[in-house]
């Protein structure tokens, strides 16, 4: 399924085309049919789904709006990924992880030392915090860690 939910709340269904090169993604075109096409900026969009991939719009540090890929959704913590060109070499792409807590509007960037920052979000789950400090998880497994935390949190009263 392919659709866009705009800030106003309306949904547009159609085939999606968005910038997928090494540039930062911040525009999308929705082709509804042969004669109707919408060109939208990230600031006009709340959410879009392109097949199995989901994206949300966000604004880092009062800059322009961009798209974050939903890496691991969750009720208590959600994990996102921002694809940006490398500052060192514009030819490569960096994937920056972001977290968002339940009920909060802001996204928190996790840096290269993600463990240090991440454990502050899950400090109520002591065993998982210990496993992270023991380096049982790598950055690539962060989605699994967020899912594990959300599953555990759902069982707590």
C-alpha cells in the first residue's frame, strides 16, 4: 500500500516517488492517476507509507523538514533512521538513528556512542541496561533492543 497523510489529516493514495539518491529526502510526488499528481514537501506531510517502508516528517534544529524512516515503531519508544550525505565525503550516506518517547514530540539523535545515551531512555529495565553496557548489542541491533524494551514495558504494571 502506498499513501501519504498530510498535516491537515487527509490521505492521498497513489504511487510514490521521492528523492532516493544520496541527497537528503525532503520531497515526494504522489501520482494518483495519469492526470492527477501531487508534489509535496516534507513540511506538508505527517506520514507516508511506501510498501513496507514507513516514514515520518521531522525538523532537526529548526532547519528544513526531512523524512525519517520508521525503523522500529513502539508504544513506549520508537526508533527512526535519517539518511543523510556524509559530511566528510558527499559520496557516502550516513544513517543516523533517532528515538522518540511516547507522548513526546521531539526526536532525539543517538550518536556513535549510542549506548551511553540510549540507556537513559530504558533505565527502568535494569537487565537490558546491563546487557547494553556488556556490549551484547551492536548499533545494527538497536531495533531489536527497542522492541525488547517495548515488549517488556507492556508487561509492567
